[in-house]
C-alpha cells in the first residue's frame, strides 16, 4: 500500500516528492514506489456563501438577518476545483492506505488539509508531518518522526472555530451595514478594532496642544553638562525665565563634581526574529509593507530554502534546534557573513536561556537560517535585504555581550544639579555582526569616547558657554505599517499569519490610505467607525477570541461552547446596526460616470494607485487612473506616478514635472540607459511578478465574505 502526502503548495510538494523519490509525473501529483505527493493551492475548500443555505440570501435584505446556519457547509472553491478533484482521486485510490498531512505546520495549514479530507469523505488513517523548514534534511527527519493525526484534532477544531466565527460576525455585520446604509461597508472582529486604533491615534494628534519647553547645557571639565531639575529629574523646564536665570548664574560660577560613578556594563544582543519583529524592522529600514516582507520571507523559505518557517510568534529555539547551530553557521558562512560565521565556528557555541528555551517555543521556533547552502547571487535585491536582517540577527545572538565602561557624573553649579557622562567600548561583542554602530535607545545623553576622562569627586572647573535651547512637545506620530504591527501585537489583534492580510484588506477596502509613510483613516473609514457597534471596535474582543481559540487548540474549551457564544454576540451586533440612526454620505464623488451603470464614480486612494470606483456596490466597477512607478523625476529625483492609458500615458511628479511615456523612452535611450523597457515598465512587471509569487506564497485568512459584493443584488422595499 502507498502513502498519500498532501502539501499546501506545489513548490513544497515538489520538494517533498524529490526527497521521497517520487519521479513519475501526473497532472497535479508526483508518484514513486511508496509515496504519492499532491498539493493544494492554498485553500481548495471553504465555507459556503449564505446563498448556499437558502436561495433567499441571494438578495441582501435586512429582514433575513441574522443568518445562523445550524451546521456549516463546505464547498469546493470554483477557481481551484480542478486541483481538488485531482487530490480527491488520489485519496480514493485503492492502493492508498495512509494519508500524511504536509501542509504548513500551523492552525490555518491544518484547516487546509482537514477540510479537503472532510469534503472528500476520507476514512483512511491520517499522520502529520510537522517541520519548520523545507530543506531535504528537515523533510527526511520529519518523515522519520511522523505523528498520529489525532494529536492535532484540537488544533483543527480551533481553526474551524475561527473560520465559522469570522463567517457569523463578518457576513452578518457586513450585510447589516450594507443594507442599513446603502453603501459598500464591511466589518470584522480584527479589521474594525485595527481601524479604530488608527482613528484613535489621529484624534490624539488632532487634539494635541504643543507646549514650549527649555533645556540648558554648558561645557566644563572637557564635557557637556545637562541641567537637571532637582525634584522631577527632568532635563526640561516650561519656565523660560527660570532657565535663563540659571544660565546667567552658572556663567559666573564653577562646576563642582559631586559624584562619580564608573561601571563596566554588558549589553546583550536583541532576540531572534519572529515574523512581526521582522516586518517592523523591514518597514523601518526598507519601507517594505508587512505583506511584502511576508511574501519575500515565503520565497526565502519555500524557493531558496535558506530560512525557516516565517509565520512564527516565537523568538526562541528549542534544544533540538540548538544542536544544529553549527551546521546552520556553516551554511550561511558566505559573502559578508563568512568572517563572522567562521569566527563563531572556531569556538564553542554559546547557548543560553536568552534564545534557547523549549517552554517559549509554540508551534514554531524563531526565524533562523537553515542548513541549506546559500547562493546569494540567486536572490533578488529584496530577498538579499531580508536575508541579511535575519542572518545578522542570528549571528549577533551567538556572539558574546558587548562590554563598555561607563562614567556618570553629577555636578553642582549655581545651586543646581547637572549631569554628564560618557562610555568607552571595551569589547564589541555582538555588535560585530553589524557593519554600522548599533543604535542604542537608552542613555541618549551619554557620549561614546575613545578614552575615559580621569575625573574625581570634588574637582572644580570653570563653566563655558551656558546655552538655552528651545523645543516643543510633540504629539504621538501617525502609525506606519511597522508601528501599526506593534500596536496590533500589543492589542492581540490577529496573529502573525494574518496581520499583513488585515492591513492589506483595510487598504483595499479604502477604509485607510497612505500619505507618504503615514497611515490615515479615510472619510469612509471614519464614517464606518461611527456606524458599527462600540463593542466591535474594542481590541479586547479579538484578544478574548484568540485566548479562547488557544484554549480550544489545547483541549481546555469545547468548540461548540465558543460558537454558541459567537451566535449570541452576532445577534446583538445585527440588532444594534439595524437600530442605528446614523447616516453614510459619500464625500469623494466625482463627475466621472461608470461605463457599466452610468452612476457617478468615487475617487479613492489605494495602497499603490489612485482609482475610480462605482458608488453602486452591486455594480462593482473600478479602474485605475494613476499608478506608482519606480521611474525617477529628472528634476527632484522622486518617484513619479503614471496617469492615462495607451499612448496618452504620462509620468507626473509631485514637484510639477510632467513627461509623456514616449518622451521618457527617448530620453532614456539618449542617456544610454540601454534598459528603458525595464525602467519604464518596472512597476507593471513588479505587479505581475508579485501576483505569481502570491499565488503560492499567500496564506489565505479564509474570510468567506471577501468576494460577496461581486454577487450582491440588493432589493429595497418602498419607503425603506
């Protein structure tokens, strides 16, 4: 009898097939003497749309809400029906005795496989492959340690509970809002509180009143001294007169050193990366969106096989992985990392609780390099950057702590307290992993010096150049994708696997937009927040959900108990929305008419383009009018946008520069670029490339109502 292996994506399936020596190629599967390997294409099966339960739900009507299926139905996704049939045929083969689930090792990966098995009517025993990298070694070892599929039934229950709960709240909440306010509005237990976070920050900034403050510095004993309030310990004062008076007195006085503290301190490296931390750093350093970083990571994991599983919330590794650190160092000892890695290989590898802790590893350990040989020249520029972040963080953790000598001085002048300080590096330690000096967040008043001054308590010196500086208190910064990820993590909004999708969904729904790097709520988003139930905007709701889903996965809570609670909550939010007294008004109407229905279109700012969208939600027509490009303005060198279609396409810059596409092509040729096609159409190629990658790299969050508006047919009674 043969064993059927079900992978989540074709690329992973082919890797497994190669290791298992499955060489006979058939459509959608690879077969060998002992194994057959096939694959899904992300989700092949999903929860049925409302009309799958009752034909009346084809029309969106308030009186039909809430929709509460007693038993949820599964349907094969139309676009991937062919691949599902291939998988099902393999499942039903008489010579197949065992099924191995080899989808992504996580909650959603479990759901992908289990729903396929359920709708296909599988009765055969199931085993589970659970690995964190797809190298040949990891696959071979994983198949030696296959686990009984029944050990993951609770994880499957949690995944199914998540999907059903999102269906109940999302479908009902979205239909209620859409019907009540006759506008294309949606809500969800993660996206709505995330939007509320951004709106709250905007309100905080809007209501902020800046206040002037003053600081005072002087030079003495060869060092810069900062005045410090004796009571509050602050270096700031809001009383200019007081600061000016101190400055005048200090100029006529001496600085007496009242205390000298010399200490040798150790600074430990930051921890290994989980996905959220990596997305934050990639956004801060390279401007990558959370989704872009995840997609790049997915390619490094699946295609290059040089990094471990990306969708992890742990920053630790287990003892079993720690035993492989030498092989991982050898694999990444290439290019700019060769010297650092080889230095570590010449001495015993440090392993301590700062990064090796079995108790802090959940489904997956931290993101680290694999044992796979690295070919940097085979990576794209974006892949190199993300790989560089991970490898340097990995090397830094293995290096000893950074050591430095620190001197902190306290002085007295003009009857006031003053402080000064410096530090001198003794051992660079983990900072050797970084080409530039690491940015320390603490002790920003300390200067780094090459030699430590010899100063003693009681020593006096004249005071030079007392300087009063003026500043203003600043409001909190607008969220960017990096800081929004941090806020979502702190609020327990979503998981590492879904946060990037949630952010993208909010952009694509035109509920929020970007202004430079800042994220702002759109008029549509602000109105939506005024219309949804207050409870749905609170991060505590989804945090509570995630805690209960975790309890289900650990066997501490029954799925039925959780879903019963969600049904009651759904009834409440539908009742509150239907009884709402608010109004929705389109504030972005244009004079452009929809070519399909003739109604005026809305002007919206997408994540990477400006668009015209039909105001009639049942029509759904949209078109792009401007797209971001990588072409640089010859005057200010900023990236330009492209407007128009065909021969009328024109580059436009924020500085006012305009240039037709044909003129741009000619200019580039005259400049001797020789690659004008790539330069001109890079944005198009990038979009196409990302689409191909996302086909395999995307992790669907299975929001069943995502495509519902395309089928929308709203019937309104007279007088409503």
